[in-house]
C-alpha cells in the first residue's frame, strides 16, 4: 500500500521547486562573473543531479497518487503556478434527479433583474449567494461539464452586472461578498476540470456589450444546451 499522502506530495513538489531555483540562481551568478564560472562548475553538476533526483521523486509520488484514484491540477494564483491536490469524492446523482435539479436552476435563472431600485439589487445578491453556497457547488460536480461551465459563467456575468449598477442602488448590499463567491466558483472548477469559465478573472471583459447582456446570452445558451445535450437523450426516448 502506498504511503503517499497530500502532505508528502506537496513536500516533494516544494523540494523540486527549491532545487530548480537554486540551479537557476547558480546559472545567473555564473553568467555575471567569469571567476564564479570557473569556481562553480562542480557545484552546477551537483545541483543538476539534485534537481533530477527531486523530479524523479515527485514524478514517482504523483504516479502513486494517481494510481490510488486521486487527482492533481495546476492552477495559477497571484502569478504563480500552484499544484492543487484533488481528492474529494464526487456525489453521483441519479440522472433524473440531476435533470430536475438542472431544470430548476435554469428556471431560477430566467428572472434577470433590471436593477431599477435597491430591492432588486438586494434580491439578486441573495440569489447569487444561494447559487454559490458550498453545498450547492459540490452537488454541481456531478453535472455534465458543459452545463457546469455555462452555469458558472452565467452566475459570474450576473455578479459582474450587479457590481456595475449605480452605488445608490447598492446601499444595503455587501458587494465585497462577490469576491468570496468568485473564489468558491473558481475552486468548484478545479474539481474534475470541466473547462475554463469566462468572467471569473478580474481582467475579463464582457463578450458582448455589457455583463448583463452576457448573462442573457448565456442563459439562452444554457437552455439550448439543456434541450440538445446528448447526456439527456434517454429522457426524450422515455427510458
């Protein structure tokens, strides 16, 4: 039985990164000074061997981890690529239960507010909070990939649209909560990696003219996908 766990895997990854940084810094010193170049030839060889050994150890640990039915994803945060160990079992929903859940969500999405007053902004914030609760997102992990991505993109577009309304209509809305929601949605997409979702990154801009228009178009796309998704063909056949 393998003794590889999440902590061991992270330690071996950190060791590999440390060896790589040390080798890179040695090369930089060597390039700056001929005297250092003569002195560090043996040291460079030792660092190369150390990096090779660290890479081999990490590769072996990763293989054992994967053979145990676990996963590893690489995400980019704060400009640095980070390994994320994925080891959460996905709750398998009955297909008819899944479809009912998806249809209910699409029905809820149909009410896209115009934000004419503070009440509409408050109600929209409450909906966004409900749709991005941890438990709700965990259940979505068993949805088909395309449905997950379109749903997350629709929610993100609505959240971005809410951020853009005049401040006088946000008097009783804690708009900072949207950052928490985006974090939860980003974490959700690391489970099984169904695809990238536009709108979660701060640098993203609307695909159309506005985020509200994006939300409407994504709603239509999600509805069409629901009707045509091959995963649900058995329902049309009455099975």
